[in-house]
C-alpha cells in the first residue's frame, strides 16, 4: 500500500512542478472559470506522464467538478468561454465536463468550436 501512496505523492509533486508555467499560460486565473484564488495544477490524464499539454490550472470549485463532482449544468454557463480556449486541453476538458453533466445548452457550442471528444 505504501508503494501506491508514494507513487501518487511523487506523481502529484511532478504535476506541481508545472504550476508556474501553467500560471503564465493561464494568466494566473482558473482556466475554466477565471477565478484567481486557490489555483492548483490538475492532470486531465491521471495515468499519463505530466506534460503542460495535459494539465490544467483550476480553482478549488472547478477541481471538485473535474474529479467527479456534480453541479446544475445551468449554473455552469461560465464554462462556455473555456470551450473557446486556444488551449486544446482547456476546451476538451470543459466540453467533457459539460457533456458528463448533461449540459444540453453546451452541445451547440461544443460543435461550433469543433471540439472532438
């Protein structure tokens, strides 16, 4: 069990090393909602080697959504801007979240933005 814990701890430390680079990319705001507090890097592909191309900088509420939290899709309209992000990882991850939560209003925007899931 300790091996799994230690491996996860090391993986989290590797992800954290990208914090400043992600901060610059995101202008030190949450890449989904634009919040400025409680930011931390998050892996979109937890089993992959951490790379900027598969990491996000998210605030605490968005991190909770990312790991499987539920929310009323109509309260997530602020994520519409993330669907138009020039960073593919930001757009794809926001689209995947909105689709998972059943945000019907987002489907047209996902299609218009050309996001492949």
